[in-house]
C-alpha cells in the first residue's frame, strides 16, 4: 500500500505487482508488446518505459511500485524513445499490413498509428524465412516475428508444452521449434494460445473462410452451421455491444443472411455428450475400470494425453466431442433422401478453438469413411465473414436456431467455461430438479477461474472425487499427481485453454481480465435464463434417442480409438 505521483496526480496502490499495472489502473493505457499479466515478465520490448523525477528511465513492467515514486509516462524524451522502438521494429518487419491476416488487430500496427510513426528511416536487412504452414490450426510467419517471446512463454508456462523457443543470437535471433522442425512435427497440441499472445501476424489462425464462401455459392449444396457455446459471448464486443453478453440470436440471423441453409446450436450436442459421458462414467465406476475418467471434449487435451501420457489413453472418455457428435448426427439426418432433397450437405462448425480444425480431420472424426465436420471456422473468422458481407451486426434482430437440432439445455451452454462439463454431469446425476439443487451444484466448488479445482460430491452412498483443470501446465500437475498415486480422482475435466473455451485460441484477442470475466458471466447468465437446465430434460435429445439414434448411439456418438 502506498501512493505515487503519475503525471502530476497522486495515485494510490495496494498489491499491484508492477508500476505498469498501477499506471494502467490510473487510466493510462501504457503501450507494451510483451507484457501479459498471466505469463512471466520478459521486459523485452521496452515500450512501457517511463521516466522518474530524477530523469531515470525504466521499463514499468519490471519495476515494483514504491511509496513516493514520481513517474512521467509521456515526457518528450519518452515519446521519442517509444517512437524509435516502433520504427526499429518496423524496419525489420515484413510490412504487408494491408493484406496481412492480422490487419486491424495487430498491436504493432496499432502502435505505429498511435505513436505517429509515418516513415521508416532504416533499411530492412533481415533475412527472409520460410512460412511454416504445416499445422492444421495455425500458420507461423517468422518474417513478422518481433521476438517479444510471448508465444514461447504462453506455450511453456501456460501449456507446459514448450513447442517454441529462441534460437541464435543478436540480429540472427529467431523464435522457432527445436532443431528448426515444422510446428506439426513437435508436440504442439493446436490450442492456438501462441496466436492469442502474439501481438503481430507472426502466428495466425489457419483460415477456412474461402471454403465456406465457396460452399455457400454452390446451389447444389446445403450448408449447415453449428455454433459452439463460447462463440456467442465473444462476438458482441467487436460491434460495441455489451462485453460478454450472449448475442446468439444475432449470429443466427447473420448466418441466415449469408446464405446458411440451417443453423444449429452445439449446446444440443453438448447435451448428448452429457447423456453419453454420464452413462459411461457410471458404468466405469460400477466396474471400477479405467478411472479416473478423462473428459474428451477438448481436442488439445486429448492430443496432450495421447502424446505424453499414453498409458492413460484408455481413461479418455470414448465420447466424441460436441462438435463431433453434432456433425455425425446431422450428416446421418441428411442421409435420409427425404431430408436431403437432392443436395449434398456441407457441415460448417463455428468454434472458439483452433484445435477443432485438427480434430475435424482426425481419422476418428469420420463416420463410414466420410468426414463429419467439413469445415471449421473460428469466432475470429466468423467476425471477418460478417464484416466482409457488410452486415450491420449491432442492428440485426435475434433469430432462433433451426430445428430439430437448435436447442440445448443450460447444462449445454456452460460447456464453454471451465467446470461447465462437470457441472452438467452433476446436474444429470442429481435426481432433484429444483432450483435449490442446481444452486447447490453450482456452489460445490466446480465454478471459479482457478487453474485446478478439487472437490468431492456424494452420489448414492459413495464419494465422487472430481478434479477440474484448465491450462495444460495445470493438467500436467494433475496427471503427475495421478501417476504418482498422490491423487485419487474418479473424474477429471480438462480444458486446454485457461478458463475454458471462452479463452480459446480462435477467439478475438485483446481480452483483458474484464473481458475474461464477462465471457464467463455471459454463459452463466445465458444458463440462468433457460427453463431447462439438465441435459436429460431436453425434449429434442430424448426424441433423438427414440428416433434417429436408436441402435446407432455408439456408432455416431463414440470413438473406437484415439490417435
Ligand atoms: Fe479448444 Fe476449448 Fe480445448 Fe481451448 S479449451 S483447445 S478452445 S476445446
């Protein structure tokens, strides 16, 4: 606790970890390219440099606040210094801003504009490097890398993977996978967190928008969309609407206007997942086999286990992910000539996730030799498509999803936030449907943004030990405890991205703590407004079991193997 003077104003601080945070809390958006509160401080870009009353300059991210400090954030000297840093970065940077995939959300581009950099006085002597497009999820362009190290720290510290690192020194320095391998040859899990933390176009989403436009233009094709829960709370922000508010109805309207024939809600298949996963869980508990059950909704987590904890592959739930279940069911539905009406079905899934692109092409995402999900686009690509089409999104009226796959329960909606899958399972296990029972489940320890949550719930005379983790570095801690016999769980839910899919690798970036909290709140609010909270009360799901799914549950909703 103390007071400092920032640009002539007294500012109090408490336990802020650095001067940069105090300055930002005081309402000054100090620029930085390499500072993120959730990864370690690197202090590489120096853009957050400030000056004190003795003329000493220092990077505010790396300095602890002290009582009595006097700071100038925008002195003439500091302004010149910042401008020079950006100019030097741009001198060594590929400057195809108008055609760059990151244009409009590139922080370097924004800073050049904000700091008034109008010309580059230095020659670019940097060697050009090959673009790595080996991954199904991301593209790595070393020519746009500014060596901030954000991707390296996100991959290492948040995900515990370490697929990227620094190589060489001085002007030769580069970020790359070890031994200059292609990213697809590493243990990269396709989560896209490197892309979230990258301030430029050095790591970007592998986009599939053109494939969607082509399908929409084809008159002989029925284009069907499914929208994942986390997408609806990450779109409104972009159009100046309330942060984190669900705009599902507007998204449905936008997709209909673009020409999608059917628009369905992935919360429907999240309900299917809960039906199947709960059954599988109880079966394993009864037999005492393959416990703890590891959830299978997140493809990055599944890849993490299959790459690094092979002995636990039998523990992964055989349930397909909600994306996989939805696509398999829809393809089956349109296999009926009456529903097909002579058209080919193209299944487009709209996800917060870059790893879903990899999941869609996994061999076990095919049914009877046909790929279930044809195209996966992320929330970020959806925004580009809406902008490209010229829709005035904020003024669109909400529309309902199409039937019969356009409705999910509250349990399906909360899949997008860490703990949501488990909470939906606990709702399913509860014989009590009352509001009080739902509230009690929500309070059992399953909610909250902690990276590892552990709790025990009673069920028919036994104690069920549950662990919910988000972020693969946390997942590794959990799996090591399980491996060493230090923990005895029955169920482990892991979402590879910290806080769950709301912070997925395909979501719009620039999301500070307020955005993260607002997205989680947005999903819980959406759940609050729903009359049906439990997956087993979704009448459309029950109808499906009695109809199309009869005798085909395992074939359409489960995987036989993991690779
Ligand atoms: Fe994708 Fe969600 Fe897993 Fe992140 S947590 S990799 S967004 S499924």
